[in-house]
C-alpha cells in the first residue's frame, strides 16, 4: 500500500500512534504481543517510515533537554544525579533521542539558559529537576508550547506535569520500621525545607509517629540540605538530646551523621540506629551497611523520558502525573539483627510498598 502513514498502521493494529512509533524506534518498553502485532502489520503492508520527511514536517529535532539546578562541581559529587542521568540517557538512546544537559548553578546561569531552551526549534521537550531555583523556568514553560516534565513534585503544582516517588509513604516505612523495632527517641534529619521531597518525607514521618502516639521532640529534628556535611552538622545538634534512632532523609546525610556519632564515641546501631533514603551505591558498601528506603532512581529517569516522549508525540490537555513506589531495604544500621522487640525481616530483605502508584493523566489522592 502506498502513502501509508503512522496513523494508518496504528489504526490497523488497534494501538496508539505513539506505540507504533516506539515499535519502529525499537523502544524496549512495548508489550511483546503488541510489538509482534504491530510488526506484522508493518510487514504485511510494506510500510517504510520516511524519517527525514517526518522530521521536516513535524519540525522535530529529536533532542530533549535535562535541566538540573546544580553547579558542575556539585553535580558530579552528588551520586543521585549521575544515577538519574544514567536512566534518562538510557531511555534517550533506546528512543533514538539526543540528550542535552543544562546545569543551572545560579541566577546568571538561569537567565542565560532559559531563552535558549524555551524557544521552539532547539529542543523537542524538557525535563526539569524540581527546585525552588526553577520556579521562574516553570512559569516560562507554562506559558509556552514546549512539552516539559518536572522531575519531582514542584512547589506550584497547578497545571504542572511531573513524575515523583511516593515520599510520604517511603518516610512512613522508615518511621514504622524504627517504631516496630522498639526505639523510643526517634529523631529525623531533614532535607532543605524549600524542597518538596523534604516536605513530603517530613509529613510521612510525622504521620507514622502520630499514628503510633509518639511525640516528636523538637530537639530530635534538625535540618540539612541533602549533603554529607549537613548531615554531620545536624547530627551534632541532635546528639545532646539522646536519640536512640534517626531517620535521615538521604543516604548521603546519613553517612555524615553516622560519622558524627562515631566521633562522639558511640556505635551504630548499638547506641543509635539509622534508616536512610535513596539506596545509593554507597549505602551497601559503607563500613556499616545502611538500612534505607530505596527509590527507583534509574527507572525514574527512564519513565520520565517515556512520559515526555508521549507528550511530544500526542500532546496533553490535562496535567500528566506519575508516582512511583519505594522499598524498605533492611541491612545493618537499623539494628534489626540485635533487637528482640520486633520480629524484623533478615538482613538485606526488601519490603515492597503495596499497591505502588503508577498514575498518568490526573492527580492522585494520597
């Protein structure tokens, strides 16, 4: 058949146009049975996509941007962002897209970069790491026709497309695990208060403590900024209030906090137990292996590209949202192996979040 279009193949196969596009571009994220059906239709019709013509007609560049509010130095020293970028780059490669990375360390960087990335013709779409530094960029994107996706729930949610992990539920898992092990003086090291991730993790911790009828002493809570040194300094403030367990809102802060504990002549987990958040590689190779809440960082990056690509190809009339689940990974720092109050899972056992959320095309009630 001559002059067949992508839409014709989609109609014959009973799938969406974006699904046919993913099959043609060899994306791995297509159901095998669906892929086989689409390929059969393509073979039987003799359809051959004219990629150059499609590019000219659609004015696609096949380039997407990744904007991260970090300087070059902090980007490469924080293990979270290279892992996130790895997932984004993997998905770009599988979908024959080019990735352009933009690091925004200050207002001058933002002022210089924003006009370039919001102007159509340079990029097909943009992924933006949520941060209070990115508020101006989000406002620009809202008033433009550029497809975009926030990585993490932004401060202003109205009409914003984003992907996030269930930080409230993840923090509940951490707190409930420590409560279940019988700890009485449970403290928390938070991320920066401007961060929605820190806000949500603090909320989950408070909900779990409230349900267990536990009071949170102000002296047992200190603010960090997700860096190791901030975890160290926060722990030094908390130590005088005699905690017996700490929920750290990031693994990196937990590493700094445990250093402060050891410098004070105390032991982990015998004197103070820890649960972190992220499950970065450092969590499983530290001197005392860290019990932590695993968020799917690499998978997060992959799903973000898939969501953005779907918006580029199909457009969107409603806010697109996706929430991914978390897992409790039990290792050594929580003291599960030496506590008898609670029959805890064995070391390295993973407790999955039931009914983890995967939501597109609307908001979710937490």
